[in-house]
């Protein structure tokens, strides 16, 4: 049985928009807070320090946005899984195909407020991919990868067999 799922272009665009708005809010609120504090003369740094402080918030916001989008490259945006392999595409990169034997871990990534954010999938070569929970059929895929990725339990021997 083959299962598949993919994020729509709208979902990907909305993620980037939410990230951009969060960093824009950080930059704007920091700028306005510092500007308001200087205008009320709670403290009066020299002109160069004022310019540097006012420019730092928008700059930090832009750098934060760029780093967030760059680090988002390990997120799986579409996948197809059959009985032997997993084919997927990350946010940035070409399609990859991995056999189930290459998968070493499938761990839940918890959400801060409780619940599950998604799954971290680890591979034998040390790379990882993030399977977001909002991806269609992500839970089914994670269960299948767990079943196929875990080694069989050894048969009990000696005292273990007697206790069973």
C-alpha cells in the first residue's frame, strides 16, 4: 500500500508569511520602544549610539527572518511511501529516496503548549528530516516508519523463556 502527502503552495507561503510577520513585529516593536524611550528622555545616549540602537532592531529582525527560512530546509514538504522505501522532498533540495533500513529513528517533536508538532526522522548517515504534523498522512507515515525501522526483539532464552 502506498501513502503520500504534500503541503500546498498556500501552506508553504503562509508559513513564510507568519515567520516574516513575527520578525517584522520584533524589529518594529523594538524600534518603537527605543524611539519612545529616547523621545521621553529617560536616557540620552549620544547620536551615534541612538542611530545604532534604532537600526539594530530592524537589522536583527531581517537577520532572524533569513536564518529562520534557511534553517527550515530540513522540513519535508511532500512524500510518497511504499512497502520498501520513502521518497520525499525537503523545502530546499532535490527528491531523496531512502530504504527503510536506512531509518534509525522516528521521534515525536512536542509542541510548546502541548501536543505534537511533528516527527524528527533520522537516517543512518547522520542526516535528519522533519515531518510536520500538518502534512497529510504524517501520522500514518510515522507509524509505518516506526514499525519497519525498529529491529525485531530477540527471542527469550534461558531464564527469560522459563519466566514467560
